[in-house]
C-alpha cells in the first residue's frame, strides 16, 4: 500500500478470482465458465470483423446491440444498461444507489463480490443469514427496510428461489431497491426481467459469461425502470463513457441472436449437472439442489480444502471457500461429460485412499 | 433521476462525448481518432483469433501483454496497470488516491473528464488557470501542495510542456501525487515514463486510442511505482477483476509490437497537422502550437459555435466547447490529407460568405 492511497481503503479486501495456474494443463472447473465454445455466429463475426472500425470509439449508446437486447428481453432500449461484464454493472449499481443513508443488505452466503463492493464504497455490511438448508431467507428480505442485492440462483450454493418469491420481496416495500443478480438464470431459475415494467424498484442483472460462453469478452447488462437506467447512464458517463468496446458489441449481438445454440449448450450442461449430482450422491456427498452450471457439495469423508487440494494435484481445478458455514463444501463447475467422468473417477480414487 | 440515486450525485454533470450523428456520412474530426486503420498485425490477430477461448475469463493479470508493455516502456510488469481505456484508468486513479483530505488540482482548461470525476467522487474542484497564452502555469503546479492531474500535451489546447517542467513539478513535493495524462504524447510531446523509477509520486497514463488507432478496442495503461500499481490493482480487484477482455488483450499486444506502423501513422498525422495549421493561419486563424493529433484555433471572422454549426451542415464534424475562455475556439482532429483539404475549402467558403 502506498502513502497516497485514500485512508478510506484501509480495510479493503479485494475480490479473489478463481486461480489460473499455468504450471500444467488443468481440467478447469473453478470459475463457472461454459465448457462449450461460443456460437459459430460469434466466430464468424470476429473472422469478418472490419478492423478499420477499431480506430473509432464505440457509439456510447450501443444502439444496435440495445435494439437486439430489447427485442430479446421484451423491454424498451431505455430499460437497458450495458457493462464491461456484470461485475462492472454491479460495481456501478453499488456506486449509484447505496451509501451511508441508503444501506444495502445481501445474503451472508452469496457472490463474494458484494462485500467487496461494500468495502470499496465504505458501506456497512448488512448480511442476512441463509437458512440452515442454505436457501435464501425470503421472509427476512421481505421484512428488511434496506436496499437488497440477491443472486438468484444464488452462488456458490446454486440454489434458486422462485419468481413469485422475488416478486414478494420487491412488492413488499417499493421504497427500497431490489437488485437481482441473475448470472446463472439460464440454467434453471425463473427470471424476473418481465417484472421491470411493473416495479420501478427492481434491477435485474445478467451476464453473457455463463450461458453464452463469453466470459472472455466481458459483457453484462442491467434491466430496470427507465429512471433507474437513466441514473446508471449518468454514472457511466461520469466514469467511462465508452465502457463496451466494439468487438464485445459485435460478439454480444451475435450471441443474443443465436438463442438456439445457447439453449443447446444449456441443456447439455443441465444434463451433465444432473449426472454429476447423482454420482456425487452415490459417493455419499450432500449436493445442494443446483439451478446453475455448478454444484455445491460436501461429504463427511474429506473436508473441502483437502478435496480441492487433492484434485488440484491430479490436474483438476475446483473451488473451495475458506469461509464460515461453507468451508466444508466444494464448488464444481459443470464441464463436458468427459470432464465429469474424469472428475468422478478421481474423486472415487481419493475417497478410497 | 430516480428516487433511489444516492444524494451525493445531486450536482453530477456527466461527461459529454463528441457527437456521433447518424443522419448522414460525416467527415469525422471531432473525437481525436486516428484517421488510419490499426496495424495489419491487429487485423491478422482478429482474423485468426481462437474464438473458443472467449468462453474463458481473461487472466486477471494479463501477463503476456504486460511483458510486452514492460519491454516497450522499459519498466517491470509490476510498474504497469491496464484498463478498459485510459478513461477507466483515470477513473480508478481518482477513486484510489483523492478524497476530502487528499485533494486534487488540475488546469482550468484541460480534459473535460477531470471535473466530472471530481463530481463523481464528491471532490473539491481545484482548478489552476492556464496562462493567458493557454500554456499550463508550471510555477503554480510547482507550488501547490495538492495532488495534481495534468494532461501533457494538454487538451483541448494541444500545447505541451517539457519533460523537464513535469519533473520540476514532480520533484518539488514528493508528498503529493502527480498524474500525467499522456493520451496524445506520441504526436510530439516528451514522455516522462522514464521517470517512474526515479519518483514514487508519479503516475503516467497512456492510451491506445490515439496513436495506435484502437479507440474502439478500449485500452489504456498507467505506469508508476510498484506501490502505486499495487494500490490500483487492489482497487481494480474491488471493482471489476477482469477489466480488459481477451480480444482487447490480443489486439493491444499486436499494436505495441508494431511500433514501425505506429510511427508511420504519427508522422503522417504530424505532417497533416502542420499543413492544416499553416492553411488556417493563412486564413487569419490564431492556431495554438499543437503537439497532438488536433489543432485548437480561433478567428475574429466567425465565432466557434457558428463555425462548428456551419461545418456540420456541410458534412464535417469538429468540436467546440461552450466553456469560458475557450468558447471562440474550435478543436479540429487531424485527418487524412484529403479530409484536411476538403475542410480548408469549406472553411474558405464559409469565411467568404
């Protein structure tokens, strides 16, 4: 830390992304990436990209892409905000709407970036404990008077609550903002994007990193009431006017249009997830019910860290969180069937030892 | 504005990027883009890009690109911070280092984003007036005890101060941070990247949007002492871990390696700039001495806004700032010689009326 850093960051604990070791070729099941390539339409648009255009700034409005997204999500373009990944979208939402007066709360077990944003913006960390079965405590969120951020399905548990329950939370108090982070929604959750025209206190965040296999292109969106989007645009134009580059624009446009391929990949991931869950249960694991592209599981046979470390030695990366309540769990990204089979064999072999 | 926006943004005035009207095909000389295409190596790397890789997050360290940049700038990779355009780099610098105690000052006539960042982070706007000839008041910056942001060459004046003068400012008080925004440095200024190992209170910011013709790919960097970079990385990992996407990484890597092409474009731009400056002076304009890829000029014959509006009607976009001290000026981006000739003919025709 330099002597120049603002004193407000004294206690900052930055987010720690999943490791990307380079010492060997790993089966990478630790950052919830899609095991399948992006759409062939994405490949085509990159191959034919008019590179001369890169000399020009993107249009700050990203109009063409917004029109396609509006069509897909059945909203107007004024309901859409685009970002350099959904992490940026979330970072700007925290920046815009939460402060010492307008506090925010989120589940104690959820996406690790929420407390990091809270630190960054010097917000009080109001955590609402998930239930003993790791489901989100819907009643507590209905009752709180604070702004809310919920991941649905939740991470790293993988568990979803229903659209009905989200609506109950949103409708219970229109004076607070409810941010629903739907990063994993396409793998089995019920999206509430359809509610943004009904409630002016709802923001739905989605990403193209998961179901659309574009983690490397960085693209995320927020869908909300026009006034909310207006605020986010004002913040964006005060932070980085051209936050979505021309290549990402082109790629996201093709991805949103190729819904057929997205659904094909999603189906395959779900199939592999159900297969893996069954196998893990057969091996004695408790597997939380997942609506995502990962499973969260534990066993009495071996603790979370040991299983993670042993699998890493065998060339498979999974994720384990050194955090209260969940340290015995491992989070495993759903890969190809071949990867899942290798994983199960290695876990069997580890448990036999 | 929604009822949910934090009260601290009440007076926020977002940055206004140069217009991008779609009603007709304009000669676009209003956002200081490079008139030439990016390097052919950039085109090649995009054409051959392994799209399957987009399913994976970028490596948050951007190691390969940092190694190439370290080689180019003769620093270590720990001296480098990468961003989604230099606007993001600047936004994160303001976020990290400036607050109510650690105030910042900048020239009154400079890049329009500095006061916007000040607003965004609720900072006092300490402006130091440029001299009557629009040059930066070096003595005033030597004397101030506040942190400093200077664009060198400055925008929209185009005027540079020497590396010696920057060093005088940096050396005068090691307790404050000096940020030198070198967005336009390749067009004639003296870079101070060589000083980052000598002074731990210096940050140099550069962009690939101008001399490397990659405005549409969004890539900017900061070069500074390792402790400063460490702080910026902590802020980045608290805001958006993967801020530079895989396509931009690939493109920036090729651009930094093709220095020969960059220099060829720069030479052409400088030649066209000198030609345009002479022509404008012959037409009675005062043209500030430019070390950038634009000129800042005024004439008694027609005021800045009228000239801007008349040229727009004729299909040429330039920029004019409705701001005290400079409203009579126009800022004209240097284009191809053909564009410059068309521009001069149109200005002649406007002045004759």
